[in-house]
């Protein structure tokens, strides 16, 4: 009964996107999730009646792809770009997995060499088991690569057992489009892209199994070799497993992110009733939770509670009466509470529902946070925690480690307006969670001589470099070196007078704070070379900036 309500109310779709369930959630979460699912279903029943569900299903003639009504408008360039994207991602997964296994083999060999002579046989036995297992994984991974080159293998065709909503939506959309009346050339491209995604799924499945094996293997080494060797070798292996685990999580997060190309494909079919019916029957959720026979018919909802029944039950529970005091009579056929909608005990059922919804939402938010943490480990219950503080930036792509910024430094004068404002744009690279380095370019804008004589002029330009190191909390130590041209100039040719460029060596503190989607910062810097500058300026620099 609960399943039928989930399917008919489309609650399963909301849950799949709002709560990214891992492949194997721990038992401690299953009971809580089940309770809140039932609570949400009960609240949904308090609104529209069960009979309304039977009137909103798709018509019988909307379940076949038939004419895709614009799905063939997906350009060939979009399909080719998606093939290149997912082919490159599959190659990245393969390279990282091979690199990880080779590194683990080498480190295991180094660890076993340090065993005492009396236990060398046990160490060799452990090493031979690992070599055999790693060879098996490499063979399966090469099979996936062979399938990418056109060789039919079973390894690459293995379906990914973990649910990734973005990948599932795109794959289901391609399957839907391939069954429609597409031109021959476009149909071949759609099928080729679908095959590319299947190959990527196969590689991810192999990589996930390698991760699980490495996690178990790491624990075995700690148990059996920990009494002989500890510290650096085992800690380095543990950190390697952790970084590989985070790298796979980054790949899956990228797959779940629907970019411009994926949206171009999904937008062509998402509005079609036939596609909505198709994804409910052929998506991964449909395979995990197959619909029972007769789903959607009048028989499937026979005997379920109506909205009036639910309102009556809530009135009795909250009001403490038997429901005869007006808790039911005031409810019309549409489920709306009228003048008699107050329970016998003086409690409004709808107010009670609102309170319960708020409490349930708070608990669900906590569960979502715990589930996201679990999902960062690839959905595995054997997530590795590093012995040392990890560098969370290490597994991120290059572009995601960049931060762009803008800051302003004013030079005060005798008027309300500053004499000049140095406006700088910067690009920083996050080396780690505690260090950022970067470069920037500044432009000195002249304001004129007061509010009555505002006149914009080019008063100089500068080249900057900087290094930020976290000291404590939101306080960072900032150092940098700059070249500044502090003369008015009319063109690029004026900047070639290199003798007019002044050097600055800056050192100071930066306070970083969060502003919604941006990060603000306040800088107080001291110029160590200010004494040798002509004209001599104040050695203290105060800057206000934002990072995007």
C-alpha cells in the first residue's frame, strides 16, 4: 500500500533528488527514513483525496515514444561534445584507478620488506594475494577499455549499481529518443552516446569495487602488519585510499551536475507525457522499485483512506474526542475545513499538521546531511578516514580550485572623494585548504579634485602576486610582491619606462567572511619597501575585496 501511494503521489521522484540515497545505507538510517516517508505520505493524504489520484494518470496513448515532437532537434554538435566529455571522463577514471592500484602494490611491497625474518613467509603470502587480486582488477579495467574501442566484453557492460540521478536521467532520455522516429544519422549518434555512457558506468562500477577492496585490504594490513610496522608506511597507504575515495566521489558529483549540454538533451523530451511515463517504467528507480501489477487502476487504490477519513482521524487524535464535535462536519468534499473544522478539544487539525511538517522537515534536513556525508564515500559503509588532516583540494579539477577576486584600495586626499582608487582583479589557486596563491592586475583610477570637479584619469597600473596562509579560523597571513607604475599615462607606450615602476613587498593580515554566495575579505598590509619609493607613500595599505 505504501508503495502505491509513493508511485501515485510522485513522492519517489522528489526523494530521489532531495535525498541522494547511497547504494547501501547503514541500518541506523533505514528506520528513520521509513518513518518520515510514512509521515509525508500521511500529510499528502490530508490534502487531495485518494480518488483524485486516479484521475491524473497519463492516457493510454501517451506511453509510447512515437513522434518525439522536437527531440530530433538536438544538434549533432551537442551529441559529439557529450561523447567527447564522457569519453574523457571514462579515460580519467581508468587512469586514476590504474595509478591507484600500481601505487598500492608498490607501497604494500615496501611494507612487507620491513617485516622481520621470522614472519617473512606471512608477508609474502599477503603480498601474493594482493598481486593476484590487483591483476584481476586490471584485467577487468582493460576489458572496459577494450569495449570502449569496440570490443564486446562483459566487464564494460556491467550496470552501475549506485544511483546517480543526473546520469540516470540522461541515459533514460537517450534510450527514449532511440526508440523514436529519428533520422538515421542522428539515431546512430544517440545510440553511440548511450553506449559511451554504458562504458563509463562499467568503468565506474569496476572503480567502486576496487575502492571497496582497497578499504578492506587496508584494514587487513593494519590488523596483520600493525604490530611490526606503523606510522609513515601505513599512514601513507591510508591517505592514498582516502584520496582515491574522494576522487571517485568528485567524478560522481560531476556526473550528477547537469551542464548546458545535458540540459539541451533533456529539455527536448522532459515536457513530453510519453517520456514521463517512460522514465517511470525504465529508469533506475523503476528497476529498484518495480511497480506491482495493476498499478494505477481503481483496484490498486481500493480500500485506501480518503481525505475525510484522515481529517477525522487527526481530529480524534488531537482533539481527544470521538470526532462528533464538528471535527468532521466542517470538512467539505474538497477536504477544506469550514467553520466546523475545529476539533472537539479546540485544536485545529491543519495547525497540528503544520507543526508536524516543520518538525519533520528539521529531522529530514539532518538526515540529508548525514546521507550526503555517506555519499561522499561513494555510498560505501566502509568509508576510510585519514590518519592525518587531508588536503580536500587535491581531488578537485583544476578549474574548481580557482577563485576569482576583486579588491579596492583608496588613497585619501583633502576632498571627500579619494585622490585615486586602485581597482584590482585577481585569480587565486587553492593549493590546499589552508593556502592560496595567485596573481592580479590593478588599475589606478583618478577622481579629480572634489565633488565639483570629478574627472576620471588613468593614474597608474600594477602587477601583483600574493600568498595567503590560514593562521586561525577566518584570519589569514598574507604576503605579496608587486610592481606599480604610479604615473599618469595616456597609452601603453608610456608604460615602457621601466625605471618608473616601483617595487612593493607586502605583509599583513586578511579577515575573510561569508556573504551569501560570495566571500568578502578585509586586508591590512604593510609595505616593507615603502621607504625607498618616490614619491613616498604611506606604508600601510587597507583593501576591501570579494572572491567569487
